RNA sequence: GCCCGGGUGGCGGAACUGGUAGACGCAGCGGACUUAAAAUCCGCCGAUCGCAAGGUCGUGCCGGUUCGAUUCCGGCUCCGGGCACCA
């Protein structure tokens, strides 16, 4: 395995991004690209769009001014057109971790439900809601709409209190995490709808936690059977009406908490006694017959917003004519190159005030204005791996070589990419497939999600609540007797810094640690070995270099044993295969089996290394008094070198030559276990009495169940615990364990 | 708030399909070698009772299933990741 640097590419190079501009125009032709308004965080002082990360406690990170929600036109990719395929394909992706597949399933969030139209009581129109629980329809006691919903906007014109709430909502973040955790606020709009079954009037409220972007931006509220509706009803003294009881007859109290499980309908007239499925169908049929509802599949997944109002990036290849009509750039005029001779003035993209970029002509020669938004960088990272297969292609985005290499055999990345990057990349690949560019359905056959490498953060509070982060190398940490950090100071000024939580290493938190210092001190092999030994790759890890010394010692010991071995020739006494030598050879071959499995199947490099360490410890205690012993040690050292080669390639390459091999280690064959060497005459069995370990006995490998029982019961300590007690049964797990179950 | 992980000695971790909890390593303690130090080698190293043999407790907390639970189930708690403009 090696890096083929001839395929190296940079996604900021026009030779690369011209193809995603081209592909974007292809998707536009197919209707998979559209322009629509979307809400952004707007800094009213800097007059710029902010990322969620740049909003600190509701204020812009530079200006400190309260951020506003603002709707602007932006470009979207229709990933929802692929929602079903992205979801269903997951069932066949058996080399992906379950956790990632579960996260993607939940992110796509397909649900079957009913879209119900409630008539406004004053006859002025209707209110549409989507629900996955039509069985609870008769438990609906009020309606709730998003602040951006037309009914809320209309009510604001009549009611200053509603207007004020809507104004407050305009200042809330676009981040879902913040919206979900903020104080739940709401007001009655002073209007009602008619319940489609009972005809009862239900008040319509506006609530700041109803999302305009999900479903219809309105919900029917069933406080008895939805916890959030319950909390809102409690707070605003709205009625709670139970319409479902547990199927198992257990007692619940919906005045205390919502009962959200499926159950049997009550208080629902003719639908009483039906279970979830029957009630869903019966109520859906009734409303559909009356034209008041439609069955619908709803997704949580939203279309991919690819517009960014930033300078650094790939320009979106679109022109607007004098009427503002969209005209995609023609293929022969691509790429639209991002100008690098720019004039920075203020915080906004310089493209917006750059006539040479803005003023363009349409392919037919008419004057036009150029789009100044650039692509989300996830766009670049969604297909670079496919471009690696034919990075030198100047005539096509990808060519036939892509089908030789793709899909990627194993893709390795951090778990933090479980949904966004990995879902965008899957979508992009399918879109490329449907454009005839690749044949495979999925980009990544096997996925290994690395755990994150985490590290303590250090900071001082800065202006506007924006933290000033310090790198661990700039900080002196004071530890207590147990090795816990109690305080920290910046080396530069010797003043205290705050010790923050342990978080994934990132530029924004400045908590990355460069391994170069360790490499300079111990060499690359030791650092590689240590990194592999610290934890399995899929596990998160708090970086600490305190244990690296042990790996250094291990490699020194290996070096010494090999050099000692080759410096001494074999003893004259030929000797024979003693029991001890047989046991050692068995250990050598058991280690081959273990390490091969750990590296190729389990991806547990830490236990592979531990097994090699045990073998080397065993070899170091050998007494080399015969030629046979010398030969076994040669076999053992050869094996250790071969097994470690992928992890510490430099040292092992030298030792391999030292051990007398003329071939190069990098082309040497992986060792295979000798089945004969693996055989055992005796095995150890644990003897338990009532599940507690009382002895470990040695039994012949060929012993049957009765023989194992007899040997187990003959043990002195086992006898102490079974004598005088009624023996109920004996469980024998062949080759492993005997459990004697006795009475008290 | 929602979704996904995780919590095991002083520390990193092991126990792969319900079958010996703590492999391997770090740190620590004791010893050998040395004028001394480094390096190296040997021994100890979860808590507790016991002279010992051995016993009891112990895998975040509470409860359950099982002959047997770090592993399975229910409920909590704390930590990490993601929540669509950090990438």
C-alpha cells in the first residue's frame, strides 16, 4: 500500500472545481437544483451572514450586535428526491457501523402520517397539519403554528402582543439545538378551527418551537399523548383529553405526564377499542372520504442548501439576465474562476463589489449579472475520492477508470461526519450515477469511523463572550497528587487560563497537538506504535503522550534480542522438541492467528500489538542450550518482525535483513499458522460452583462431558463447596468451563 | 430538547457469540547490577479479611432475566459527537 502522489488534487484548483460547476448545471437541467428563500443569521451591524458557530449567545461574534433571522434567496440541491434510496440502501450496507446507519436513518426520518385540513371556524380558510398519530385525533385540544405561519402573521396585525412575540422570534437563532432548548413561548391567536370529527372549536396558538420548515409549519396538539404538547398545555392551562389507554391494562395518569405509547382508543366514539393500526386506518379513511385529509410520507431530511455568501469557495456558475431570470453558465465557458486579485473592504465577500466579476454576458451575448454566492465546501468533499481515480482527466469530470476503482474499498473518517458529509457524499454519488458518470450505487463499501482525538481546552473570556483559546503547548498545567489538572497558566504571560472541557481537536478550539515533537524524540516507528496501541481506532481518545516510553522500550528490546540472536551461532547440541519448546512454538503460531484476525477483521491494532509483546516476552526468557531452541527463537523473531511490519515498517525492515533474509520485508509474505503446531494435548477449564470460580483444572483435550465433570468434582476446593449439598445440575461448556449447581 | 456513542484499577486499555474481570502497557513500590546515575533485569501492584490455604466485595447508579451478566432487558446519571452556515 502506498500513496500515489501523481493523483494528488486540491479542491480549490479550477481544474477540479470546474467539474462541479459543470455537474451543477447538469443537475439544474434535470430539475435537481432550485432557488428558494431560506433563513440565515444576519448581523445587522456588519451587514453579513453569520454561521451558527459565529453566533455567541444570540449576538454576532465580531460586532456583538443581536443577530436577526433574515430570509434570502439561495440555491438548493434536491437531496430529498433520493431520500427513499438513501434510506433503503442502508439495509444492504453490511460493512458500515450500525451506529452510523442508525444516525442516517433517523436523520432522513421517514414517517407515514396523515395531512389533515382543519376548517377555520369563521369560514375564511383552512389550517393544514401533518401528524403521525391520527389515532389521537380526538385528543387534540388546540392547534399550534410556527411564528412564520401566515395565520400568525395575520394575527400579529390585529394583536400587538402577538406582534411582539413574532418580533422576539425573529431574533432567535436558526440553530435547531438552540430552538429546541430555549424557553417555550406561545400566545393564542384569538381564532379557532373546527375539529373534523367532533366539530368542537379548537383554539389556534402560535408557538416558538413549531418549525416552519418541517411539515406544514403547524401541528395539532394532543397534550395527553405528546410530552411537548403536554408541557405547553400545562403552562397555558389548556385542556388535556386522554384518548388512548395502555393495551396491557396498566394504569396511567395523563394529568401527570403524557402517555406516548401506542395503545387502545377510548373517548373516541365509534373508534373506541381499536388499536393503533386499525384506528389510523379507520380515521384516515373517514377523513379521506370527506376530502379532509391525505395520507403522506414525510421526511425530516431537508434539501441541501449549497449557497454560501462567502468569498473563498467555488463560484456558483449562474448568471441573471436583466429581468433577473436565471441562466446557467454554459459548459464551454467553464470554469467560472474565483478571482484572487481582490480588494478586501469590510467583512463581506469582495465579489459583491467587484464589477469585473459581477458584470458578465450571457452565452448569447446579452448583458448579465453574475451570482456571487459560492458553494458549501461539503460540495467539494462529496466526490474528491471519485476524482482520485482519474485526476488527470481534462475532458470529463470522471472517465471509465472510475468504474475500475469505485466504490472505495474502505473509507476512514471521524464519527462527526456520520450524517452530513457521509450523506451528502452518498447522494452526490447517486446523482453522478444517474448522470451516467459512474456505475456503482454507493461510494464507500466499508466504513471505519475513527474515534475523535480529544484534548483539554484552555481559554480566557474575551470580548462579546468570544473565547480566546490557548494551545496546550502554550500552557503550563498544574496537577494534583492524583494527576488531575487543577489550574493552568499561559507560558507567555504566566497568567491563569480557564481549563475547559475535553473536546475533539479542532482549529476553532486550538487544542490540536503536533506529534512532531514526539517523532523528533523517539522516531516515527515509536510514535506509530504508540498511536496504534493507545486505543482501538473507532474509539475516542484523550491525547496524552505519557505512555509512549513503553513503546520505545519495547522496540529497543526487540532490537536487542534480534542483534543478540544473530551474534550467537546455534549450539552444537542438536537437542529435540521439548515440551517447553512445543509450547513456545504453539505460542508463536497462536500469535499469528490472533494478530492476523485483529488486523484484517477486527481492526483492533492495540490487541494485536499486545499479543506480539507477550510473544516477545516469552521469547526473551528462552534458554538457548540446543540447536532446536535456537531454531525456534529464529522462527519466533522472524514472526514478530513480520507481524509488526505494517505498524513499524522502518525498524522491522532493518531487522529482517539482520535475521538473514535476502528479500525485502515489504514484499515478504504474511506468515501463516502451522495447524500442527497449534494442537494441544491438554486444556484448562474453569470450575464454578453456583457461578463462582472455585478452581482451574487441566483436562485432556479429548475429554468428554463426563470426564470433565469427574475431574472438576475431584478438585479439593470444589469439594469444599459441594459436600453435603444437593446437586441440581452440572453445566459443561466444552474446553472452557464446568459449573456445578448445588442447593443451599 | 432530539438522535448516536461511551463510563472497567492511580492512568491508557483487555475480556471477540452470556462463561476465569483487569491481558498488554504507563505510573508507583521493593529488590539486583553500579562508586553513583542512566540503561537493563527480577518481584509486587482493585478493595478488604486471613499466618496461610483461601474467603468476601468490586466493571457509573437502581432494579430485572439467567446456573452464570462488563456483555441482555427496564429506569436513571455523567461525559463525548451530531443537530443542517465549523468542516
